[in-house]
C-alpha cells in the first residue's frame, strides 16, 4: 500500500541509446508505456550523444520502448520507486531474412545539415503509407497520440517552404489524407533561417516530389486497413512538365472510424474515482494539393500552390461512466456523461510566389502573396446523469451548443 505522499512523488528516468559499436544513436524515440494497456505515458528523443531524460514520472511499473529507423525496436520493463539511470539500450540493425539469403530493403536516408535533418523517403518502404506515418518515423520527431513535438515544442508545418496555416487537428487530417508516395523528404529544422517566419521555433518542412523529366506521369492509389473498424483511403497524383511549365496535383479521400477506450483511476484522500471512457470518431476527409511553376525567363519564376482540406462529415461521440468509491456523502455515487459533436469544415490555403535571381551574386528576390479561407461549424449536445449509491437517479441535465467560425486571412 502506498501513502498519498508516495503517490504524489515524481521521478526522473535517464539513459542512453547506442548501436553495436557503442556509438550514441541520436534522434531515437524513447517512449514510456503503461504495463496495463501499453497506453503512452510520456516520451522524448535522444540528443546528439544518444542520451535521454524523461521527467515527472509517477511511481509504478512501466515499459520503455526505443525505436529508430533501420534498427530493431527494443522494449524493457522497469519499476520506478526512485530516480533511475538505466543501462544503455543497444539497437541492432534490422534486416529481412528469407531462408539463408539476407535481403536488404532500400532504407530512408538521414542527412545532417547545420540547421536541419533531411529524412529522404522517396522510393522506400515508407512511401507506401501516408505522410502521417512518415512523420511518425522521422528521426527527431516525437508523436504522442495527436501531439507532434520536436525538442519538446510543437513545430510549425511547411510544405515546400510555404507555411501551412492549419491547427494541430487539421494538420493531422491533412497528413493522414496525403499519400507518402507524393513526397521526397521531410526536413526537421531546429534553427530556422530568415526565409521562415520570425516566430517559427522549430519547423517540419515536407518536400513534395517534382517531375524532373519532361512529359506526363500519373498514378492512382488505394489502401484498406481492417482493425476494430475498417478504414480506407484512395486518391490520385498527376505530374505534367515541359521546358517552361510544370504542374502537380494530388487528391485523396480518407474514410475512417476510430474507437479509443481508456480506463482511468484518480485517487483522492477520501475516495477513488474510476472512469471508463469510450471515444468514437467517424470522418470523411478530402485533401487536395497542387503546385504550378512557370519559368518566365532565365532568372524569373512564378509559382502558384495550394493545400486544401475538406471535412464534410465528422462525428465525435464520447461516453463516460464514472464510479466513486466510497460514495460522496449526501451526494452522487456515479454519473454518466455523453458528448456528441458533429463538425463541418474546410480550410483552403493559396500561395503565389514570384522569384528573381540576380546574376552577380546569385542572390534572390522573393515576393509572396498568401490567402487562407477557413469555415467551421459544430453542433454539440451533452447529457449528464447522476446516481445515488442505491442506483436511483439523482439528477439529469443536458445542453446543446452551436458554433460557427468564418475566417479569411490575406
């Protein structure tokens, strides 16, 4: 039995990730998981020397999961009763084996530059999924649920060096709805230059593929995943190029239902609150990306690009059942809460760029015009019921809300 003081204590976990030659593995993901259901508790990425620190961890037993692209994933169980410095985790390079023949698949390459990491995924196994799956495997990027971080901060997203003006949930929907076969690389920029917004701390820049060969190239793709519920995506990519013009268009449709169930326990000095939370999400998402480049001469170029997200159907239902043991005196012993939201939104961003290269010193003049059109509607209903210890109904309340938001940025 642990005292309330012990339960309130938090500890720090430190360690190092190395390869078989005892060299530190930089930018490896270190995730802390619950031993009950392997839900994510916390996480971090290793520094240049392969060292990591996870702070503010409560007393308990956990699983440490370490992963890095091109290496086998490693897990170990730890019991935390004090600050811990763990023995180094050794990562072993992954290879696929068939009979006695070793098959080496083309791996993504990682290039370090003074201000960024360049993760090249073109024509690799990662290009078979969606862009969100690539981000999840990108060194230096940590994805915990729907939260994306770089060096413990939320990065700004750019596509071809143009800022994507979407909130975090829309960013994830855009990434999940875009085929990874349309991108060349992901750049993790930790020291942005003056070409980016002054308020951008860390940046993830997605570099789209360009058709380098004159002519036309097109493809269609589809994907189906059967989990608790099925989900599928489909789309097309089109490239067209001649000596002065190039055009790229990508469209994708994503249909999915996601079910998440969580059990939570909150300990108070006089009682314990136990909750079972069931979250269901239904969504239909359309994403469109296009880019048009025109060479106006030897030193001038005009570019028009757009990223568009359409969400005609989004439903979010949360069912919460909470039991209080022992019951609150002269009050309720349990309650149910249902929260249903229906959303409709679209977000369209447009960029026009004019670039002139000067002959003498190879410097550039860039003029940019941008527009964002955002429309969002939500209808929400919340119902709550409170019960006494004998199961009789104590109280019931409900309310409905409607939110409309229309934004234009130029």
